[in-house]
C-alpha cells in the first residue's frame, strides 16, 4: 500500500513540475544570478571589514596589557 502511494506521489510531483511550474527564462535567470553574485560580494566585503575592525580592536586591547 505504501509503495503505491510513493509511486503516486512521484507521478503527481512530476506532473506538477512539468505542467504547473513556471520556469524562469534565460534572461531572468542571468539577471537573478548577477544580483546574487553582487549581493554575495557586498556581504563578503562587509564581513571582511568587520573582521579587520575586530582584529584591530583585539590587538589594541591585548597590546596594552603587555
């Protein structure tokens, strides 16, 4: 009984993906990818800056104790 349900679920998933899902066009996909790439780079730069600031503060704090 469960095996039949699994097959039915797979068939329904395939039908939904094939006929009911709207896939992006190539242009939309490229634009979205560029946006994600730019956002990732901006976030990486922000994290780098924050890391450098914390590193400088730690060197300042622990450098005064010596």
